[in-house]
C-alpha cells in the first residue's frame, strides 16, 4: 500500500516538474529555430547509376587547396584521397594527388582510436603514425595513413569554415576488378562511426550529426551535412540496428510485389550509397527474379543473354530509350518495415531497372551471393533514386521521402 500512497509534497513536485517541463522541455524539443547548430553544408552531386556507376562530390582540401572528386559512400567510415606518398595504383595525374606534409595523425589521437573502434588497430606505440587499410565489398581496397588538413567549407548561412579534419592519404589502391567502377579521386566515407568527416564536423559543433543525399534518376543531385534541410513532414523513419556496427541497417522487413506481400520476411537491409546496384541474398534474389519473370509472361519482352551489361537483360520489340518506355511491363517492389507494415520503402521499376547502351532493359537488382556478400542485402544507389535519404546519427534513425533531387532545397 505505501507505494501508492503519494505524499502531497511528492505530488506537488510532480506537478511542478510537469509545469517546468511544459515550459522548457517542450520548448527545447520543438524549437530548432533557436538551435545554434541549425546550419548545414550543401554539396552538389555529380553522377548516375548507369553508365557511370557512382555519385560524387567535389571536396576542397589543404592549403593551397586542391579539389578531389569523392565517391559518396554511406557503407564505409573512412574518407581518403589518392595521395603522393608516393603512390601505387593511383589513377590521377601526379600533380592532382594529395601531398602530405608532416601532418600525420598519431596512434594516440582519438581519431585513430575511432577508426579502429570496430576492428583491430595495427598500432603498437601511441607515437606511431596511424596507418589504415580499408577493404570494400567489391574487393577493392586502399592502404594509407591518416593525416589532418584544413577543409574549407561553406555553411548554408554563408559562414565559411576551414576546420582541420582527419582523413586518409591513400598510397596503395586496388580496384575491385571488372565489376567495380573506375576509381574516383577517393571516397567520402559517411558510415555510422566517429571517424567520418560528418562526425568530426559535428564534434567541432559546426553542424548536427545528420546527413542526407538525394540522387536524381536524371543524374546528379545533392548531399548535405546538418539537420535543417531535413523535411519536417513526409519522412518515413526506421531505427538504425545497433548490432551491425558502422552500417546503416534497418529491419526486419517484408517484400511486397505489385502491392501484395509475397511471403519473404525477416530481411535486414543496409543502405549503401557506395553500391550502384541493389543486392539481395540468393534466396530473395531468386524469389524476386521469379516474380518478375512471371509478371513478364505474355509481354513482348525476350531474354537478352547476349547483353552483358548486367546478369539479366530483356529485349523489347524495339530498342528502349528510357526506363519510362519499359516501366509498364514491371510491377513495383516495396519493403515493409515493422509489425504494422506502415513504414514502406517503395522501389518502383525506375528504382530497379536501367536501359543498357544496346537499348535493352536490365535488372539492377543483383545476386549478392554471387559476389561474396553472403546474406547481406544492400540497398544501392539505383533504389534510392528520387528519394531524400537521411541518416540521423544523433537519433540513430534512417529516414526517406520521395523528392525531386534535381532541385536543391532552399532554406
Ligand atoms: C552560421 O552558423 C554557425 C554554426 O551554427 C554559426 O557559428 C555562425 O555564427 C552562423 N553565421 C551567421 C552569419 O549567422
Ligand atoms: C546466386 O548465386 C549463388 C552463388 O553463386 C548461386 O548458387 C545461386 O544459384 C544464385 N541464385 C540465383 C537465383 O541465380
Ligand atoms: C524537378 O525540378 C526540376 C528543376 O526545378 C524541374 O525541371 C523538373 O520538372 C522537376 N521534376 C519533377 C518530376 O517535378
């Protein structure tokens, strides 16, 4: 009984606390307008899924400044640039490589520890230079050393910053083979860890630790760091699964085809802008391919095994000029999250098909088991086209909304 017998003093305290909270806590939650961190950095994005196979931003680094075209990769943490240390496997002319100048990060610095929070650090002594090696899902890799240099950036409110940021100076690169796109000047690693440039910027209190990208189906788009460009309504949100360190994964999800569930459940999905195409594990890939093939019965499309653009291509009665010409032969896919199935990630035909240079329509969903991805399901660029994708590292959630990505947001 005593547990329910609240003393008047306690009640008074509760009422007082509610009153205080009503005035201040809500004000705190609801008034982004007075948040000093309500600024962003907006980058124009170049690229497309096909034929280029990547989306990039230009980042200026160092003094004198050099411009690097970096592949936007939410599937890895480290930002690195091709570096004249000297270099093996670099593709840029030597005068466009980054030149280190006694600015290495030491093993004892927090940034080095952050980079190795999920893996074994090669460091033996805190004064050693912080070496790294990153390997990508396509078996490409970069070996190098962490350095620090000013990175000039303009906030959306007009303020220009030049924070000293840490990144990799990559002096030994390997391409992932014929499947992978030609090497860009480096990679902008935007994963969910303390080592990314976005996290460093938020630790310096310049922007909130939120980032987003919007890739247009017509090519190009934009990327941002910070919270104020996130639409205040219309977003679908899912929590980031903490079990998959460093990756933006959500789930479990169920597959819908043409608006109906097809009995494939329990998918964990990783949103990875470093992958041009979407990869499903063998079982899901097989099921989706069957559904698509059944849907094509009686339609004027034939298998086109002679087209090697992607593993699965179809030829129409005449050459297709754009996905819009072929989309009506295909049904939309969707991934449905949570128990209520209310949170859906729509994948319309234009988010899983490309038109090859031979005028055939090809499936941009690939068999992950065939490229050694095992059970991982990757949502690649193709399925994120024409969507605002937001990775909120503060609230640990991923959000999306349909968007016109050829129009940069105004604020
Ligand atoms: C722009 O935003 C930054 C960080 O939020 C702030 O430090 C700066 O004073 C702002 N500049 C202007 C001109 O409002
Ligand atoms: C996917 O790839 C795996 C490994 O190569 C293979 O065993 C499987 O048959 C493939 N699945 C389909 C549906 O092609
Ligand atoms: C997207 O915005 C661009 C530029 O403002 C405009 O030309 C285009 O028609 C828009 N597309 C859609 C589908 O609204």
